[in-house]
C-alpha cells in the first residue's frame, strides 16, 4: 500500500476526530523516520509489510484514545522537543504560561530554582535552556520519570540542571537547602472529577500525577506549607492548580505568611505566585 492510499483510509476517520489526520502524519514520521516534507513529496512510496502493520497498530491505539505522544515517544514543550514514556505525565502547552512567567522573573540573574514533580523534566529543562545563569533542580517520586528527565537533559546537553528522587521535599536536605524560586505542577484533580471519565487521554496517564486527595488540594497545601522552609527570604513559590480553587489557594498562601500573592488566569488555566515574607 502507498502512503497516499493509507492517508485516504485515515481520512475516513476524520469525521469523528479532526486531529486524526495530523496525528497520522506524526505516526508516518515516527515509523518511516522521515519529515513531513518528504512524506508529502513521496506519497507514492510503497509501505513495507512491517511499516504498514506498525502504522495500523499505532493508529488503532490512537483511535482508542491513547495520546499521540506516548505512541511516538516525543512531545514538544516551550521551545524544545522531549522524549516521553508511558506512565510519565505529558506536559501541557498551557503550562508554558508558567514557564514564561518564571523566565521573565529570573531573566539573566544567577538564581537557584527547584522544580517539584518534574516528570519528563519539561519545566526544569525549559528554565535551564532560557535561564542560563541559574541552576535548576528537578525532583520526582517516579524513578522512571527521573531517568527520563536525565535522558532528556543529556539529549539537550544542558549542564545547569540536575534531577534526583525526592518525595516532594523528603530528600532535598541531602543536597540543597534554600532556593530563590520553587515551581511546580503538582496533582490537583479530585478523584471524583468528571474529566477523569470524559477525557480519553487522561485514562492513559499516571493516576498519581493527576489526582490528589481532599478534592485535589492535598498536595498543593502540603507544598505551600513546606516550601517556606526551603525558600530564601523574598523567594518565590509558583504553583499550577485547579481554576476552581483559586481563592482557596490564595488563602492558603496567606496562612503560611506569603505576600505579593497573585493568580494568573487564562481560559480556566491558572497558577499562583507568592513571596516568602521572612
């Protein structure tokens, strides 16, 4: 079967999902190890038996809702391309808003930054790439994620970032004490949230990376409470969280003596910033 013939079949599914045609090109790039330009020019290329079967298998998995990033082991975030593996949280484009804020905050200063729940390392590596004078530490409880973040760091040849295991702050005392900035995208979805059932993609992602107890507030509360012991005076804590908890989160920041508290909101995406007072 030729590439163009396979794409014609894929087009039949476009009615139910407009992203499938774009995803089919991503699958072709992944299987054929060619870019989209080559595929468009040589669409009369005859797929081998192995290539056709592999494409059909991947496309079937995509139809069932499995994220394209897990199928191609690649995702894009901020300005970089990363490896991504199954059972490691996929960084969302919305989180780029938080990265942009931190980059503008840090600029060319020489600061120490902690990324909590680093996952694939997307936030930490983005900051390391843009804030070249700063030093970034990424921690995670998922050892697969830590290995992946280290792999991505080596792939991108970034020298101002390190990754190691820590259950939030549990192992930080062995390495570092105080930070100028702590940033994170912790679990903040309630186990009863309807999005866990309604979203096809979320079914395939790590449950522990998404869901937190006490209606999604448990991990955020813990981080706000304990970050105070790891921040320098006037240091910044910046956390992504559920839009519906915006007012509650600001009150938690105040409870633990943060000031200059501000919540950034855009299309139901939000993160909150606060400074350590003492």
